[in-house]
């Protein structure tokens, strides 16, 4: 059996859907001043929505809305600083979603939420201020300082700002019978304030303008100002202060240290220490700001070592490092075997022995090798031990010159002329040690 949906029911549903209104969502530039209401939620981000539509309801996809304040023509949403999607609702309207956004702590973003219309004709509007030259914002958009503007009929948000005068923010309703709006700005005088910090000499940034170092007295207009305090080694302060129309206001802040006292225990103790490419060799206590740092250690004859460390908490930290020595091998032989051998480096004697010797795990570097034995000429020699290599040394000592009865033993090769007869004189030593050859007398060939 076929079922049919009555045509009038479909027409009813379609007609009902067609009657639902739509929203238009558009982001606007931020005004020059910070909204005082941000002080009630200092850690939240703020979404400020201008709209002529009353009774709007807002929702978040992950429950990040802490509070909502509704004023005439404006909604202020206090949001946790997380990535989120905000939805705007109202009976009779199709739900609309804002783009995926992350409103940072202390940040304010501005949107305009209006009912989508078929496009009403704009009306010429005059906004006159006394004195002239006030900056005009319409629905959060900068409109300049010209008094003549164009607006569609309906409710709009007007903001007037001028240095030295009180800020005006209010809704205006534009119609064919209401196109002239006139305002007298209330003059305000600067008041003296003091900005203090512990410790002192922190940089003062007021509304992103450098105003010197704490502690400092200043003159400011009684309104909200964004204040930043910055001092090396301490966590910066970023806040909004409200200057009231009363003299001698004092704003005091305590800066929290964001550095750590680092001690480095390294072996060998005379190894060089570099932190972030700066030399800290031999320093007992090193003050570093929080964050990531590169520690590098090196010494000739040792394997260099480096580490990236992240310091996230204040206080004291001790880091210990043991450099691994670069080693090589010495294979040594000497003649005669009874010879005494000494191996030393720049710090002094390393080892001593007699005869043959093999030394493993000898630190790579430069050494002095000395050999001696009574009756032999001593020898001193520089050797270099290289990493993962074997250095072989084979040394023979030369016998020292011997004397008998005060006469040295020589072999005299050559000849002389005595009385016209040729004569050859040879003196043969008892042993072959310390034989010296005496050259021929002058005038005779040395064959």
C-alpha cells in the first residue's frame, strides 16, 4: 500500500522554514581603547559583539563561555583561551556559527551580528561633536572624523573618542525622521599616578608606548590603559589599569623572578663550559632565564659533550658531567732492557718503567718520553698519542764515551810524513765502544 504525504503539509514545512531569518556575522577592527569590563575576567579572552537584535543566545562547542554580559546594542562574551566554535541562536532565526577561533588571554575580538536583510537604502546621517575632530566608530568600524555618514535605518552602536575628553559609547536609532545626532564631549584633565615595582627599574609600556622605568610618576587621562612591565630575569606583567579622576593613585606590582641559579660540576674540572655560545668556564654559579639553553663542554683529549636543557622552574639546579677521555695505545721497546723510562705530560709524570711496555687507554695528546741508563747517553723525545690508534716506539740508547788513564780510545785513519818516510799509525781501542775517527792530517787525501 503506497503512502502519500499531503501536499499542504509539505507546503507548510517549506513555508515555515522560509520564514526563518538569518544572521550576518562580520569581524570588525578593535577600537583604540580597551574595554574596562575586561578587568572582571583578567585571564579570559573577550568576544565583543555589536547587534541591534535583542535576546541573542550563545553556545560553545566545548563549554568555554565563562560569562555573558548584555547591554544595549552589545554582547560581551568571556571565553577560556582555547580553540572553539561559538554559535549564535534565537527563536525564528537559523543558527549561525562564528569561524573557528582562539581568543587569547586578555585579547579582545569584535564582531557585528545583524539580521540579514534584502538591503535597505542608506540614509545620510550627521554626527556633530563639540569640540570637532572626534574619532567616530559606527558598529565597531572606524568611520573617521567626518560628521557626514551614511547608515541604514535601525539601531547602530556609536563610539566617540578624542584625546583629553571622556569616551562616549551608546546606541543610536536611525530613521527617516532621525538623522541628526549632536554630542558635547566632556573635557577631562590628566591626573598624577605612580607606577612602582619590586624590584625597581622595570620598563614601563603604557598603551604600547615606552614611558621609562619604575618607580616613576606620570600624568595620564582618567580612563583604562594597557600596562606592561618588563625586566630581564623576571616574568613580564601585562594587565589593564583603570585610572580614576582622583590624584595620587599608586599602582604597585611585584615581579616574579624567572631565572634559575645553575651550578655545573664537570670532570675534568678545567674543561671549558659554553652556554648558548657564551663562555662560562670556571664560574661557580650561573644565573639563567627560564627557557631552553644549550650547554657545551670540551677539553683537548676528551670527547666533547653537549645538552639542550629546558628550565621551567625557578630556584637552584646542579648539572653533573663527566667527559669521556679519547684514548690510544703505546707500544714501547728499548735497548738495553735495563733502561729506565719515564712518560710525562704537561701536568707531570704519567708512568715510569723499565724495558718493554704496552699501555692501553692512554689519554690522547702530546707526551714527553725520557730514557736513561748509566753508561749511555740519555734520550728525550716528544710523542703524540692519537685516539683509537697504536703508537709504536723502539729506542736504542748509545753508549757514552769511555776513557782509560786519561787517554781516549780512537782509531786514527790516515797517515803522516816522518823524515821523508811514510808511516801509518793506528791506535786500536780494547773494545768497539765509543770509537772516534780522527781525520787525516792536512794535505793528505782522505781515501
